[in-house]
C-alpha cells in the first residue's frame, strides 16, 4: 500500500468511486519514493472530472511540486502548477499566478486536487504535534482523529481510522486511513471513494458520514439555537406585506410557541413575561423559499442563516432525505421545511443515481405510486426517461394527486412535455435547447450545458420561441429557470470573481473565495466568451418574454440555496420584476403554490413563525436581504452572526439587543 517513506520499486493502488451502489469512476495512484502519479476520473449524470496529478513531497510531507492537468465536471480546463523552492512558493491555478515566501512550514492546498489530496494533507499534518498547519493560499488546515471503523473486504475484515479535515472550507471532509496511515477512502452521505475490494462498505460509510455531519451540526445547533421558553416580541420593525408588496409602519410581532399571535403597533403594552428582540426600525420579512434544492445537512443550517426557511427538494436519495427531515423536525439539526419531489430516472449509461431508476413504463408507473403512497408533493422526471413513457406517468401522477415537473427527456423537446401534461418545466436550458439541437443530439451528456453557446444566434422573435411560451400559457405550465446556475455557467471566467458572489465572498473561507474565481465551462477562446455571454442575454430575454406573457416563474437555485437564493432573486430584476414582486414570489406565492398558504408566506396572527430581520429596506434595495440579523424558523430564534462564527464565515451584522432572556 502507499505509505509515506516506503522505498523500493514503484507501487500502484486503486480506489473505486461509488454513488448509490454504482461504480462511476476510479482513482489510481502510482508511487515511486516521494513521487506520486494520480489518475482520477468519474462520470455521474453524464458528466464528471478527468484529472492527472504529479506530486512530490519532502521529508516533512509538504508538497514541493504539484502539477494537475485535465478538466472539471463542467469542462473547465485544468493546468495547475505549484513549486516550493528555496523557501519561495509559486503557483498558477485557474485564478491566476501567485508567489509567497511563507517563512514557516506551510501546506499548499490544491485547487483541483483529487480525493487522494486528502492523504497528502493528512500525511503532513500527522507529522505536526497539534495536527494543524498554515495553508497556502491562506487559512489553516486542521486534522481531527474521529473514530475507528471496521470494514469488510475481499480479504476479510480490517480496522481503519476516520478523520476530518477542516479549516479552508465551510464543511469538514471525512476520510479513512489504514493502520499504516495510508489512504483508504473518502466518504460523504452520497459519494464514496474506497480502496478496491471494499466497495460493499459504501452504504455503511454513507451512514457514517451522515452521522458525523449530523453530530457536527447538532453541536453547532446546540450553541446557536435560542428557545426562550416564553413569548418572543420582535419590536420596532417594518413588516413586509406580500399581498400589497409594501412595508408597514413600525410594528411589534409577538410569537408564542411556533405561531405568530399578534402583529400590533410598536410599543403596544401586553401583559406577561416576554423576551424582546429589538428590531431598531429594520424590516421583518416572511421566510424565503428555494424552489430547487437537493438538500443535505451541510447546506441546511446556512439556509436558515440566510432566511431560507422552506425548500422544495427536487430529487435526492430518498433514505438520506427522510433521515434529514426527521433530524430537522425533531430539532437535532437546524434546517428548512422541506417539500419533497420524487425523482424518477430512466436507466442508461448516463443516468442520475438519485431517486428511483426505472427500466420500462410499468416500473415508471410503479415509481409514481411509490411516491404517492409516501406523501410526496410531486414527481420529477429526469433526462434518461423515455419520452414515450411520460404521458402515462403524468396521467398516473395526476390521478394520485401529484404534480409533475422535470427535465426534458433526451431526444425530446419541451413542447412535447407541455402537451404530455407537465405542470412545470425545470431549468430554462431544458426549454431552450430544443431550438438549437439536432434531433439525434444527446442531452444526457455535458452537451445540455455546452450547447447553450449556440443560443447566440437564436432570434427571440422567431415563431418557435413564442409558440412554446403560448403553449405554456395555454396549459398553465410553470417554469423553474434556475437563473443563478446559468449565470455562473455562462458568465463565470477564470480569474474573475463571479457577479453572483461579489457582495459576500470576502466573508467566506479562503477555499470558497478561491473557487469563486474559477469558470465552470471551457471558455478558452474569444469566440466562446462572446457566445456564452450572448447565450445568457438570450436566456434572460426569454424569461422576460415569459413573464410578460403570464408564465408563472418560480425561484430556485440548484446551488444549495442560502446566499445563492439571494442572487437568484436579484437576477429577476434584470427580467423586469420589481423588488416587491420578487419578495412576494419568494414568500407568499411559493407558500400558496405548494399548498401551504394557510400557514406560511406572510407574517400574520395564526401563521407559523418563519421570518427574518434585516436592518435595511429591501424594497429600496433588494440587496438588503443579504445582511440578516435574526431569523425565526418554526418559532426558534437564530442569530446568523453566531452561525457564521461557528462555520468560519465573517459575520455581516451585529447581534440585535435582546431583553428578558435571562
């Protein structure tokens, strides 16, 4: 096995990459002395990274050279170079070139490293007394030993040790070392990289990752949640009325348990012992909805801090999501209310591995029934589904009281799905690719993103565009455009901080800041640059036309929500929405759309206590929603400043004054 310091002939070791029981790729490492050659590739949902690394380490385990070539999941070219010589570190990555003279042992963190990079870091950190080192390009890496783990393989059972790596990202990374401190695997609730011959441990490692993450966030939850045990008054606030799209005069909002019991003029005296949170003339808004999530424990807490108290999950591992919902509802971890969509995907070499995979129409109908029997709100149809199965699936779903949303199946077009009975189309690219693809081109691959550059030549006044919009209006079909992800894809450039993160990125850990300056797609020529920019303009123009025609547009991110949901909302100002319309759409309209308008979407007596406080006025400047001083989710109070301090984010606001909490 690959053990630091071993001598002799080159050795090779392999690890398989698994999702939902399926091997989707491999990591191969060849070691010769202190030189490591790494090949890493996987394909899931028709896409994935391909990378080759060459790494040299010194006797302290610190990288002295690190070269990475290949491409990222969405196709951006990788040509990363690092060298440490005579005390000077020089590196070039997708953000540009940098030089530093650290002056002390410092561990370079690769921007595009494979999972094997975790062993490079761990090997160096294990040689340090407190298992922490300064990192390049900034911050500090910390290694924590967690617990022994028993794993069974082809050669029998063995003991390995689980570790967590943290410091430069928002969340810890969990991985395994064997008894010789060689790399054994990486694991998360959905994704596992495991030494060849031990693939049968995937489910147990998924569960372990979920439990470790749950404990991590439960520990934070215990420190940051405030259940005061008596009524809470949020005093001296302007309440946003989503129906009138206006702010009230100064009000006090009183909550008992998890319900609003009164909205009264500021200063109104009430009997009884209360906790008073001083709003200082800020704005109180109903909790936001992210209508396109794939929720995990890592983003649940950050959504609460961002005022996103409800999420529509658009496809997940059903067991993982069930467990998360239980943890949130029981108060173990903080997270939003979740409306479940049941993903149904056709089996193919490109299929997604979430939800349920089906191989024929009867299996597809059985999957619809499975979701209906378990109280899901809708089904979501994915790319590898056979288009000819869709009408029967839609009919069965509607019979069972389920809505139908989804991608456009490969080799089909949006118009056919509208006429088949879709209630909602998912992602604006799924609608618009039909105008620029040939009939035999396969959208199960990365083409469903890269072909967007062909939109530069699309005439939005052409009859085909208007025909689709007319069909959507006629059939009352909504659209979930996920504009923030399209902005990132089409307008992100290497070395430039993306527009969608500029307002907050300086508050993030260094790894997040670095990644915000990396393009997603391969946009390496002036022609591609112009084509992708023009494509974004065509997409935005289409959204504007849809809005004007009366198509119902829902706001979802497919990027984890939280700060990205704020950006998703901002973008619709470019399509003609006013700030008031955006705030209404992201609150009351979404509550009513999902059938929860009696309880959510407005701050009124009798409704559930889901709302958040900002110092500014978002009707004057929508960006005010990004600086949140207090969130109430299901009656529990959170102060984002405390949450951000716990996860390594520089806070945006001071804590509000609180009286009577003793």
